[in-house]
C-alpha cells in the first residue's frame, strides 16, 4: 500500500468514536485485501496442482461464482463432480475440459 492519505467520508451526525471505528475497520479491510492479493499467485498455483477442488477453490481458480458451479454440478451423472458423503468435490481436469467445450455457462 502506498503512503497516501485516505479520506473517509462519514455522516456529520455520527459521533467521533463511531467515525474512528469505521475508519479503522475500513483500513483493516484494505490491509486484508492487499495481503490476500500478495498470496494469490501462490494460492492459484497450488490449486492448479490439486486433483479435487472444493466449490470455493474451483470458483477462485476458474473465476466462476460458487452458485453457478453448484448449479452446473448438481445434475445427475455430472462428469466433473465427486460426492464424498454430502461434500461436493470438483474434478479439476474434467471441469476444465467441460468449460473448454462450452459456449457459455
């Protein structure tokens, strides 16, 4: 993060304590977001090596929403889903092949 001033606009009727808490919360969220992006490349590289992905991991790797992945993998005999008990795992290679054959999802 650059050493720049950050201005946070808060309603004038808000107490100084509330303004300070909101400012601290906003700065904390920025720091968390920055740290996450610093680790994105390593995280994605790890996902590219995994054979089975959680819905969340598949969403991160392929840039598709979790809800859409759940919709796509809910059909009977879905070729890229493996059910382990009640847990849905996405077969990375099969899902990638599936996506390459689609016009839209």
